[in-house]
């Protein structure tokens, strides 16, 4: 892994907001398209961040670890959609026939893919683009999800109505069962959509019980998934949240997002 007056409250908070806006300006997303059939990406800058959450009641998110991302990279602007996956199927590089669970295909995130399937897609993007493309590491994924912020979600510490697709995120009277089309919800400050909720996303890393040990070799059985999903409550959609999934198990809760290394 590469090495937080009482008085006129409105006025005080307004001054603080102005200060923060100028001290930490939002970075305009730099879009990147590796090839005509590749998923649109955004360029994620190099930098440092703190991975994990020392205040969490979930042990596997601790301890906090200072991480340096030494090189910028391109990351999928959205999760890979069924349509984008189909281009790989048509090229005979990816398996087809994934069940859409009755929600439809098209722009919805591809689901029911195992870890090896996800890697088949990233290998195909690599071949078509001439770049080194792969699944993001857990650290790269969390860095991109935080997008320079330190809060639970990129917009703050509360789930926030309409910013993520999870069981208690949208504010609907009835929970919206199922995925939403990719790009439906607001992007984070770095231009990435649905980093919180919708579907869990495969990462390259093997599961570890916490952040005190390095990730195991790629041959492990359990992989880290990040981001939460439509099915889970908001705590699992926080940037620091993590879960494990058997690499051989495909699920209607899990999809992928592609990372390409930049020259």
C-alpha cells in the first residue's frame, strides 16, 4: 500500500463555509476515454489521505492508516453498465448471460459477476486501450470515493436524501428495491458517480480482518468489496466501510469499476 460563540450562528457558519470553499476548492473532473468501446473515466490525482475510520464501531475499518497515492490514475466515471459489459461479450472476451434480476439491463450496473469475470473485463479494456487496466486496490478505491474529504460520505456525515442508492439513502416512503442506472445520482467532487451505494464493487485486494496487516496474495479466496449497495443501510455505503466476498460468488449486489494506469 503506498505510503480531522454563540452569537449569530448563520454569520459564523457562513464565514466558515466561505473559508472552506477557498481553502479546499472542488477539483473539476478531467474526463478520459481510453478507447471508443471503453467505459468513460475521470482522472484521479495523486495525493495523500487517511484510510479507515478510527471512530467506527466496526473493527475491520481500523486502525486509520496514512496512505500516499504516488501516481494519478483513471477510474471509471460510473460502475460498468450492462451495455458496456455487452461490448466485451460481443468481443468474446467476457462471459454473457448475467441475470438482471428483473430490473432491466442497458444503463443499469452489470451484476452477477464473479471476481474472475470482473478481471476478464478489465483485461479486455487493457487490450483495447493499450493501457494497464485492472480492478482498483482497496486504498485506491477509498481514496477516489473520499475525493479529498474526511467525512463519512463525500457530502458529509449524514446519508443525505438523493445522493446514494441504499436502503435509507433516498428518502423515499418505500425503499426503492434494486439498482439504479449508472450516472443517475450526483457525482463526488472528482466526478465519480455512485461510489456510495447502488452496488458493491470488486477490488483487487484480498480480505484482511483490519488495516493493521497488508493485503494477502492475489490467490486468496475472499476479496474486499467496497461501496455498499441498494440492499444495505447507509453505514455500509460510507467510504471507510468494507466487506468480504468469496471471489467465486456472483451476486445481484456486486458489480465493478475499472482502473487504468496512466503513462
